C-alpha cells in the first residue's frame, strides 16, 4: 500500500489505488446486485427525490424517505435483504478501514446525467471512530469537502475511477458533497456515469 495524499487532516486520498480489472469487477458486482436490489432515487426528508440513485451491499443499507434517514435491513422497494458485500470490499476495509470490525454497510451511489449531491455530513452511524471509505468508479466527480461546520471553507478536488479516499479522525464528520460529474470522462459504467461505493460501520462494534 502506498502512502495516501493527506488532503486535509483526516481526509486521505489514494489516487488510482484500484487497477482497471479491480474496477471492472466492482462495477460487475454492482450491476449484478442491482438486478435484485434495484437502484432507487429516495426522497429526502424534505420530500424531494434525490438526483443520485442508490442501492446497497451488506447487512444494512442506508435509505431515506419523508420520515428521515436511516439504515435498514431490507431494500425499501423489494422488502428483501441487501446483496452480500463483495469480498474485495471487505478486504479493502481490513486494510484501510478497521482491521478488527468489518463494515456492515456499503452505500452504492449511481450518478447519471446531472446528478449531484449537496453538502452533508455522514452521521447516521453509531460510532464515528470508524472511518468511511469511498471508492470512485467511472466518470470523474468534482468532489467538495470542508470542515465540521457547514460554514467552514471548502475545497474541491477531482475523484477519478479507481481512486479511494477515507474520512476519519478530524475529517470523519466533515461536510462533503459532489458538485458535478464530468460526463464521458470514463467508459467504465454501462450507459455512462459514475458509481461511488462508501463502506461504513453503521452499528456499534
Ligand atoms: C456520499 O457522500 O455518499 C457520496 C460521495 C461521493 O459520491 O463521492
Ligand atoms: Fe456522504
């Protein structure tokens, strides 16, 4: 494992950590999972559908509707358990997430067209001592990250296919979002766009 770039304290980036075969294998796993756990655009708590379509791997999946945000054991559309987490994701978490406690959720985000994600904190997990590990696949994202207050200054950086980044420690609760996707910058995702995977430990250890 090579040394990551420390973008801000607690936010580390490993550019191009996953090679093309590893990226392809993950996209294939996502597309297979979406056959039984279809991508859906959830409503925010404010009642507006998100532009990003989502599904999940693992015992828990993050979902949202007018009642709020939460981790659920079942896909809200099919009422079935989420597909199993691919071994490659478990292995990556052992290396860069936590060596003892496995992740119990992987959020799968699909950005097509002008999908974006507003600035937010990841704070639906029980214990922020566990990091969030993010994997980018397909088209490059213009990603934005700031501090733990919404008013803190932000900076933007590009996340390309195969890049892995980690929010931990002082950046674990940093505000972050995706301003836009550079359409056509990669041909990896069938029908275009970007897939982002975020590995999390949602329940206490
Ligand atoms: C997220 O914050 O859930 C997604 C971040 C990303 O798409 O890079
Ligand atoms: Fe997030």
